[in-house]
C-alpha cells in the first residue's frame, strides 16, 4: 500500500445516522463509505455509542422525519436526506437555521408505487383476496358471482405528481376514465380535472390517494367524501396514512357506505385497527408500495450522491427548497 493510500485508509470516516430501516443494499453501500449508526427504533434503543455530536448526515423519511430537538443535538449535521419522495416531517425552519441541507429522492420509486396502486384496484374490484379464502374453504360454486372490472369504470386520483401520473397512465391503458383533483389543473395532461374533491368522489368507482402528506392533506378523505364515493366505490391509499380519517373509514366500511379499501399506509402504523383486519373487503400492505429491488437501488444511488455532494461543498441535485 502506498503512503498516500495508507494515510487515506487511516482517516476517520464521517458518521451517518439512519432513523429508519434500510434495505441491505443501502446499508452495505453506506457502510462502505461511512460509519453507519442505526436507530430505526429510536435513539433510546440504539447503542449508547452513537456520537450525536459527530453525525454529519441523517437518513430518514417523510413519516419519521427529523424534529428540531434531535437536529439541535447534532451540531455537526450538514445534510438530512429522505429515503424517498416525502420529507414533510423534517423541520424546515430548524434545518435552515442550522445550515442543514434537506434532500429527497423523487422519481426513484414512482413506477413501483403506481403498479401497487393498480394492483389494489384490480384485487379489490375482482375480489381476489376474499375469493381465494372462499375457494380454500370449499366455497367454489357459491363464490362465482359477477365482480366489477376496471374497464369502462372511473378512477379519481388525488394528486397528479409523478406517482399520480403513473397511476393515470395505467388506468387509461385499462380503458378507464381518469379524473384528478389538485390545487391547480395541469393543462398539459389529457385527463379530466375536478377542483372539488366531493364532486370527484361522486363520479368515481375508485378513489386513489397519491398526494403528499402533511397538514394540508390531513384527513381530506373523510366521512363526507366516503359518502359521496358511495356503496359501489373503493378507496386506495398509497400516499400517507394521515390523508384518510381512519375512524370515518372504519364506520363507512362497517355501514356499507363504500365497497372496500386498499391501504398501504395507515394512521398510527404499524398498529392496525382490529376492525380493518377483520374485513375481507379491505386489503392492507405494510407501507411497502414503493419497495422493489430497482426502486431501492435507485434510492440508494440518489442518497449516496446527495451525501457526497453536500459533504464536498456542492449543491445536490435533489435539495429541497
């Protein structure tokens, strides 16, 4: 080994803190460059050896975020990166005050989430889950009733970012009418725009949430929207758990006000209300709609590049303004 290589090998590696569970590919990639500290279950359960005063970079996501109290305990912090698109619970004022660059990873898992949403719609409409259970229980003949299909039905999408557009493309390919609801119309898109969520819900067979989380969208799917959707309508949430009022959803399902729901995210996750677990017209996945090998590799690449750019004094491509 040359003197230069030996000297480089002896240099202390920057310390990185992960506040969320990370895929193995990401852990390995980070560990090859940084001293990685895992605290996905909270700092109280992490090793006492986590040197908060030396942490220069944090990995988090929109749900876990990074609050001001913890951020101020890390005086060396220079970058906080969301491992995905959402970053709504990262404190922007504190980050600006401390000079911490906040980044995210847009465009890395959009197609995977859109696939997942369409899978929910197919499975709910055609009743895959309940029918499989019925056949296993010997109810072949009793379970062959006609079921709704996607073709010629109407989907209403809340949010028309990359994920919303991916869902819309898939739905259009199935011969569905696509309506979307956002704060402002997207003139470049060939889908029907509806400014009022209640009015859109009244027209829908499937209501799909693909919008950001945060205060603006909290509980925008509530009892009134569910009543407007009606007893033939299905709700799909691949956005944030906070978007749907869980109590209202449970009541709507129990009273037959809607036909069913597909939920990748929930308020209070990973806790799931017993009422939802007991319903065969509800499909629940564990907040993994965006997880595929390709998506995780893309997120890892963006994360590593963001860290490297900030620590080298460069402005990262995906800095959040």
